[in-house]
């Protein structure tokens, strides 16, 4: 298991976003701008880091690439889209509906600066893979140690 540095401020920012959404939904219903949508579900994601890039993988089974929008602003990756309920079976004939449908939005704070112009996204078998190459200043630099007197 990889060791991940805990950043309490990242958690606080996510908490603040959730509280803001809760207040908007509770007290300002109908007054929200159309661009701010309330998520009804959120796809699971994994994020890992290699020497030269960050990689984010999101589970989006059943979605087409046209149903998903990816943006990157101020070191925050945003994935949003919609899973639509389309079925040939009448809704009253269902015995159970457990899969989530509707709008979703995930905002992922990035732990490193990335080269925004080199970001790529691919989808395969329902998994969206976003590769974010690290910016040159974010890559670790090895400093050689000189031995004096020998």
C-alpha cells in the first residue's frame, strides 16, 4: 500500500464544497444558476502518481465520451456528466433499480503542478483514464553529492 501524505486543507476544502451545496439546495432552491447542478451520484475514482505523471481513473460504465466533460483549472480536475436512464422496459415492471442515474460532478484537487497542454483522456471498458504529465518544476530533481577531500 502506498503512503499518501495527508493534507488537512484539501479535506477542509472538500467539506466546504459539500456544506455550500447543502445550503444552496436547502435554502436557495430554484435560485441556483443553471450551470451549478447538484450531483445525484458520483463515480468511484483512483488517483496515482508515477515519476512523470499523475493518473486519474474513473469508473463510468455505460457512458459515452460525449456524456462526460473534463476540465482543469487552478490545479483542480473536474469531471462531470450525466448517466441517463434509458430502458425499453417500463419502469413499473422493474423489481429493483440499484444503479444510480443522473448528473454527477467530481472535483479532484491535484497534489502537483501539471503540464495542462499535455493532458490526455481515454476510455476503455467503462474506465476513463486521464493522464496528467507533471510540469517540469514539479518533477523531483536529483542533486549529486560531492565528496570533498578524497
